[in-house]
C-alpha cells in the first residue's frame, strides 16, 4: 500500500480549510472560492488580504449604540438628522443593516450583541443591556422599539429588556410578518417596513 495522496497542494488545502470556517460556506463553496482566488492576479489577492486585515484592525463598536464603526461614534449616531427620541433595539449589527434598507426608520439604534441564551452561556452580562438601560434613563427618549427576531431566545430577551426599560419610557415591539424562529436579517424590506409600522406596546 502506498501513501495516501492528497488532492490539494498543502497551501490550497489550508486556504479551503479557512474558508470553510466562514458561516454558510460548505466544502464545495470553499473549494470554488479558493480556486477562484488562485485565478485572480496577485494584486487583486493582495487587495483582498489587505481589506480583510484592515477591516479586522480598524472596525470596532460605536461607543454609544455598539453598532460596527471605524470611528469612536458611528455615522448613524453622529447624524444630526436622525430622531433622538426613538431608539430601536436589535440583537446584531446585521439587523441594523436590514432595517436601514427599508428607508423607513429615522431614529437611533442600540445593538445588544446577541440574545439571552442560557444553553450557550449567554446572559444579560454578556450583552450591552446595562449600557442600554443607562442610555435610556439618561436620554429619556419618547419610545424604545424592540426589534429582536421572534425565536425562543429572542422572546426571552425582548421581555427581559422591556421590563428593565418600562420605568423610563414607552416600550414597543415590532409586529412580525415572518414565522416564529425567522431571522430579521433575512426578511425583505417590505415585510420589515410593515413590521415597524405595526409595532405595538409591549405587554
């Protein structure tokens, strides 16, 4: 019996292995991406590598809302045309991006950084719940909208955060035109816009 031969050169195998670690990228997609990268010019590959490094080094979290930002304060928080009287609370920066695509919402945001999930060891302490409570108690906005995906963990997070904020302001939650367990980031713009319009008072 001879030695087992590998299909890929070692550097290519390492590249495929790293690409497979990306969410939603399986073995076939990783292979296709890796082979595509090899076909590009060295300048293009260098530009891609540099973009990855710069994004990792330079993009952090906004000191106010915890959305992704390359500055201490993100563009939305700095924008004087945004309504300071409404704060929309979301689980993830992807949800901010999804809501911004609707062009319906003109207020500010607060990104929790996830949802409460005891099974995964994520409690309120691991999220930006306390900074949110401080922000609301100090700024006293007219309304806080809870826009968290309606999974079991999302519902737990919505109810927990809502109870903490009720003493300071009106708390509403968006109406969902998507099934329980659906993700906010995958909803289309029309569904999200209607969900914002149909928000209701948190029980």
